[in-house]
């Protein structure tokens, strides 16, 4: 892919449809690309990926297919433009591990929805293009191969694919395929899971290879500035914890946990107090959250030493835990200034037995979530609304509803609108709520005192006369 600086626009650039719409992007385009195309194509594709990110963050997955069709149609993201824009974003997003992870995740999601919505002919063309020996087979033909389908619970598809056993190992482990004669018979709806794994592996490998030349890309006077600008639009903006350093102290944590922490952080704090310990992912997630709300490194060391005190003495804490705390504040190792995790990362994390770093609205079963909400004194109607939202996978919106229920009701929906994307934003909105409340109460007290003084002055005037 060679880049040229020209002012003339090629009208044909965005209407070439020779390349298939479903693609693994395995062949790098070998052609010239003009600078205006380099930037415009990448920005348009980034808009598509950001649409996927926004809807995923709000857990509005049902809305993704239609939104994707609309934005792709408006931007004409197909053919040559689709191919080139993908490889341009690879150049921009190979710079850091976080940006590589982001691009892989949302390119994979784009691939998923394109494959699901594709016609049978488009899928067959994709298989041939990728040299994948995936043979479609009807339900009746499969029944002839393996016998009666009635004994296989949960297999509802009318179309299956016959693939080599070795290519479907992940599906075999999760028991989502039928096996016979060295072949796996995969449901049409499960096939995309197999292809996603291939897509992710390929993307990860290619981005890792590009990362080796990232310094060379940055030094390029033509594309370096564009790559830097594009990469800044890759992820949800990082939370700048430096803005609030020193805002809170260790002594304030119990009070703030009860009134201003989101449910995920409340859960981790309560388990920390109960067990006098959190496992690594929990310590990282909760520790960076505390850093984000304003706990300094010194205060953080004091907090964790005290929290672990029932089980771990000072020497062991110093040897085993203090380094990681200083590292998260950029005082050890490569001295990177780590930022708190956002809701997308927490929602996607999986907490195993004895771990508590996931989103409660996703990970708690209904009885557990109901009991937790009742313990937090959430009203019955609000509990029902939150349960309904979680059943529909609207975890971010459920968090907004939890904020409203714990912060004075619907009158504060404006504050709640910023909730559901980042735990620290939840805390900030709560902090603002209580600041406004204190200011309002102080104003009322001042007006009351002023009124009393006025009445007293009037009485004094009467007595003097």
C-alpha cells in the first residue's frame, strides 16, 4: 500500500465492490492510495466501529444489525474502501496493547454481524475465498448421518455445517456440536463463533507484527500525524485520575462506599472487608478505581495494608503487595500511569469462584441480585425495573437506574445520564449530587438564619419605639 499526496479525488474509489464484504483481511492491498483517501476511509471506518462500541457499552445488541446497516450504507463501506480502511486502522492501532485489543474486539464484532446478516451465496463465496471446507447440510440430511435429532437437546437450526473436527475444538469443549467420523456438525448460529476465533487470532498476530515497526510509522512525516490522530479515537476516553488526586482520604472510604460507589465497587469493597483479601484482578480493578476517585499512592498503601491486616502482617504486605500498588501509580516498572477500568472491560471480565471483579448486573443471578438490591434499600418498583433491564442485557442502563434509585429519584436523571460507561463517572456524578445537596442545604440554612435575623431586627425596632 503506497501513499500519494494529491488533491484530485477519484470517484471510483468508494464504489469498487470486487472484494467480498465478509473478509478476514489476510491479503494486504498492493496499490497506491491518496492522502485524502487514507484519512477519509479510516475516519469513516472508525465511525462504524465507534457505533458498535457505543451500542455494546449500552448493551443494546438487538439494535446493532440495523444501526450497522444504516451507518455502513451511509458511508458506503464496501469493496476497495472496506479493504483499505481496515489496513489503515491497523497502522493506527498497532501502537499500544490497549489500542490493539480495542481494534481486534470491534473488528471482530463487525465481522460477526456481517457474517450473520450475509446471504447463503455470500457465505459460500467467503468459504471459497478463504479455502474453508465448510459444507452446508440440512437438518434432514444430518438426521440421516447421525440418527434421530430428537435426542439432541437445544439444536434448533435448520442448517448445519460439516467441518473438520480439529477446527471446532472450542465448540467441542462447550458441547455445541455433533461429532461423527472425524467431523463436527456445527449449527449455523454457532459457526460464527468458530470463525470469530479465527478472525481474532489472525488480527492479534498481524497487529503484533506491525507493533514492531510502530516507531518507524510515527516518524513518517506523511502518515505519522494522521496515525497519531486516528489512534486517539480508538477507545472510550481514559479516565484522568490526576484531576482528583488527594480529593479523598482513607477515613472517607467507608462513607463513600455506602453512598457513592457503583454496585460493582460496593461489592468488591464489602468482600474485601469481609475476607480481608481480594485476588489479583479484584485488587487491580478496585485499586485503580480508588486511584481515580482521588486516593493518593501513600493513602492507597495505608488503605490496603489496613484492609489486609487481619490475615497479612506488615512485612508480608511490603514484600508481596506494595510493589503492585506503587506500579499502578506509575512509580515502579515502566512507570506507566495506569487508568481505571471502564464498564466495558468490567462487564466482559469473568469472575471465577472467590473473585468479585465483574459487573453484578451481569454476573449475579436473579435471587442474588434481588437480595442485594433489597439490602441497599431499593424500592420494589425500582428492583423490578433493574431486574427487567438485566434480563435484556442492558447492564449499563440498569446501573443508571440504580443510581437514580439511590440518589433522590427521577429528579436527578440528568446526573444519571453520564452513568453506565465508567465506574469513576458514577462516583463523580454522585459526588456532584452530594455537593449540590450540601450547597442547597447550606443556602436554606442561610436563608433561615437571615429570616430569623430580620424578624429579630423588626422586634428590636418595635421595642425601641
